[in-house]
């Protein structure tokens, strides 16, 4: 069969490879001038891997996803740690025992740790909104502190709404960790592609059955030339916004180069309560690059405005899920088009989840 894939991000490229390996002809188009979507990266003159659309760290528990991507890259075994500026100190995030001991007097810290261990399993994550429901006075105090210092203001900056107005799938991403593991992710498989995400994607596209057309906007007249279309763009855009726009948050990045070996103590530092930016990423940490200068990005969340900036994060709440369901009903009437990906499914996907969606889709349709 001949397939048209709209979008050359991680969903579209993974799908193109799976289809091509099953002897289908695939044309992948993207209106951007590069492959990889928001995962696109490039190496600067100092050999630093610059993630053009903000820091991307691959992590997964899904061995099938890991094995699939590992065919196209060697991995640099990077374990991600994040710090946040809280009360003038840089402490590990997610908030954990080490954070507690760094910020509170010894006796208070010990009381908080004992209370956490009495109520929750060791080495587990507890969503901050769940911690706020505790009847223990020490945990109530700790929960309000973490909510205020780590969660509330960061969420308002990032999403433009209070945590209570977001789906639990979103608010659960910033938990309290009952233990001393400073890593941001505890997944079995973590890393950065040794030659960059773009290098991995280039190998993925290296197949005689795949054709890529960049700088190519989608037009519905293209559908007649293919047996089926997989659409990873915005589902509301496909249907000409007939029910209105699905809301997104966007990001603006200020990239700066400093003529010194390092700018900060680790790859990502969050600023929940200070400044208008949410975090600063320093890229040389990801592949352990050694150089006399360094590149960082200041990350400023902003509303998505059609024609002005990029869609980054779907704003998942009950109202927007109801709006998406209207578009989903239209999508189900499209016998020749399948929607997927972060924009097509209107879901916040980590990279591994986007690939898993592709692997499940091709398996369920007998394409593997």
C-alpha cells in the first residue's frame, strides 16, 4: 500500500519506518525545514548537542520501545537530575528526603521523613495533591510548603492555571519522592542518543520505501494519491477549527552562549518562584561534552497563538477534553485518515509513549 504521513516528528518517523519495513511505500511530509519535530537537535561548533525546542531526555520502562529505537542509535547512559531554587538553595526535584534535610532544621526534617515513611511506601512517588489530603499535621505542613514553593507558582507560569484546574495526569508529574533518589526519572532505560536525536531519526528514515518532503504544508487534495493517511498534526486544524481551537501552551526560548566551561551545577535548574522563566537548561551535560564555552536556554511559557508560535502542551481539563471528543467523533468518520501523536490525539506524550502508540497501532492493524 501507499501511505501519506503528515508530520516528521517522533510519531510520524517511527510509523514511517514500521510501514516501510513491511514493504509499504511511505511519503512523509512536514511544513518545517527539518525532521524530528520538537525533538530536533543539532551540534554546534563546540560539539554541544543543542535541543532546539528545549531539553529532551529519553526514558522508558517499555523494552519494546527501547529495542526499537536502539536499532538506530547508540545511547549515552545519561541519568537526569533536576534542581530547583527554593528559599535561595538549589535542591533536588522531585522533592525528596535530601531536599527536606537541606531546607529544614534537623529535628523538623526528621519528623517530616518519619511521617512520610509511616504513611507512604518507601521509594515511591506521591502526587502533591494527594499529600495535601493527609491528616498528619507534619505532612500537612510539608505538603503546603512544597505546594507553595515548588508546585503552585511553577504550574501557574507553565500552564496559566492553578494545579486544581488541570487533569491529574498533569499534576502527578511533579510529586514528592519518598526516598533519597535524586533522579527525575526512575525508568529502567534512560539516555540521550549518542549522535543526537536527529542522527537517530536520519537512520530511521534510511530505507528505500521512505520519501521525505520538507517545507511541505498538508493539503487535503493530497489524500487522493494514497491508500491511507496518518495525520500527526493538530486534529482541530484538519477539521478547519469548526468547533473552535483546542487550547495549548507554548514556549519561548532564549539561547545564550557563555565563554566559560559551565553556567550551572547540572543540566536543568527550575525556578518555581523567581523570574518569569520556568527553567534554564544547559546542554553540554547531556553527552558529557567538554568545551571552554557552554550553551543554555531560558524557557518562558506562553499561550499558544495560531500563526505566532508552536503548540507544545495540550491543556488537559474537562472542558478541553469535551471539545476534543467532538473532533474525535469527526475523526472516526474518516475512513482514509488515522490521527495520532501529541497533536492528533490531543495528549501529553513523553517520547517513549509516542513510540509505544505507533508500535501498538501497527501491531493491531497487522502492519508488522
